[in-house]
C-alpha cells in the first residue's frame, strides 16, 4: 500500500534527517577535538576498608586552545561510590572550569559501603568537556577512566567508649546524656547505647536507649539523648552507660549526679536573628525564621513570643512552637503570620524561655500586592492553539 504525505510533511521529514546527520557529524568532530587528557588513565583500589574511604590522585590537562568546563559523571557498580574532590578542602565537586593549556589535580575518592561482600567491582569516571560560554550547551565525552575496586579484607569490629557525661537538671526538666564512642576497627559501626539510671539505694528508675549513629573507621561520634525527670525525686543518682556492636560489648562507664528542686536554676534567652523566609503577598502568609539562644543553666523550652504591627497599629499576638534546647545552644523556629494588606509590617517579640521573656527585638518587613492571574491571556492562547490545529487538519484533508 502506497501512502502519500503532504508536501509540507515530506519537507519537514527531509529537514529532520539532514539536521540529524549534521548533528552526528558535529558531535564526532567535537569528541576528537576536546583536548582533555587524564593521568593516570585508570584506577585500581585493592582491599579498601568496608565503610571507609580510599583516595588516589587524579590529574587533568586541557590541551585545547580554549577554556573548557569539565563535568564529572560516574557509571557502573562503583559509580555511586565515586567522588571527585578538591585537594584544598576535600569538597566533592561535579564541575570544574579549566583554562586553555591548563592543568589541575583532584582527589578521586571511593567510599566503600559498609555491608558490601568480598569481590571485584567495576565502573568508570567520565569527564565530559564543554564550553565555558553560557549560550553553548554542547557537551562531549573528553575521557573515560575505568575504576576497579577489590574488596577482600576481613572485617574487624572494635571500638572504645571514650567519654560519658551527664548534664545539669532540675526535677521536671530533661537531663542531657552524651556518650562518645571511637571506632577502632576497619568497618563502619552503629553501636547501640543504653543508659541505666539508679537511685543511691540501687533502685532502677530509668533505662534510655539511644538512637543508633553510624561511625566510620578511625572516627569518633558523640551520641546524645535525655532522661525525662518528670516523675523523679530530688537527690543523688548513678548513671551507667552501656554500648554493644552486635555481639561485641564495650566496657561501661559510670557518672554520678544530682537532681535539683524545680526552680533552682535561672532561665534566660535571647533572639540571635530574625529573617524573612519568603516573599509575602497581601492576603497570604509571611514566614519569619527566628534564631533563639537558651542562655539558661539547664535545658529549657524556648519559643518566639511577640506581636504583629501594621501602620502603627497592633494586629495581634504571634508566636512559634516551643523547642527543648540545651544550655547555651541555639535553635531556629518559624513564625507564621497572616498579612491581609500590602505595605510595611513590624514583628516585635522576645525569646520566651519557660515563661521568662528576653529583651524585645523589632523586625520590619514588606508585603507586596497580590499578583492577578492572566486568565484571559491563557484563554486566548488556548483558543488560538485550537484554531491553528483546526486549520492544519483542514489543509491536510484538502490536499489528500
């Protein structure tokens, strides 16, 4: 069966074919002229630690006569493990601009999963080369570097509890607990930490299990939690910190402390900063981020407590949710406010620490007029598109 296409359709097809041919030729030439060289031309990592990071040096040279923007892409089984990092600060990067005739050195890092089985894993780092000009979106493969990782080591699980500290608290306020653990093995660990609290007469009153924290080989981490002392009595206590990693049990540590009567410690706080978090419009919501500091001697609840002012008149009370914050620590809370009219507003308020207010701070911000939706424009464009489609269909039927 012969099918006749309209002349306009045949012309469009011919143009598309020619464009594709030109594009293919252009890419082939660009690939041959990228001028990017790498050394070494492949990477082999033998026996890296599970959960650890192995690093080798990567050098790149731009032999082209113009600056190039390099983009790093990883492929294969080890692709998700690979990072290209700056030597100066160890920061992972995805792009890098290199001048004509220039060279640069990077760290090629392989981050081995902590649960990977023994074996050989392969992948590659592709260095894509493109123009540094914003309007030139052409990208070519400059070089592809094979990466082979052989995992064959025996897992060694070892750790030490380096420190255990108990904070200060009154009855009815959370008691901060922190445990520092160092990973002395060759695989990442997630220790389970439990603190048991006894009275002076050896009566157990609490057992707190911490959330697990992943610790890489050779690194230390501080895991924190708190004991709610709501039903506790004033007096002396003994806390014992225990940690296990699978079947491995670490030596325990003991800390002695006392719970003070409620109201024994002062409460105070301050507003560190206020910052507008969005671009509010009339009839909408304004959001302000409030950074607050707990200057108290104990962990306390802290929130923003204030009022909203417009055109010199008070609109109403505003505030945030409260958060528990340790001594001399900061937190960021959000204040949501309805803003009905455009213009200048003022937010005035204090850090509220368990009911004790700090010195007030005032913050001014602007609210813009609400922007209307161009419904008529959308309708006109849609109607025009329908008319155009109708004309095309009619012409095709007329020429068939």
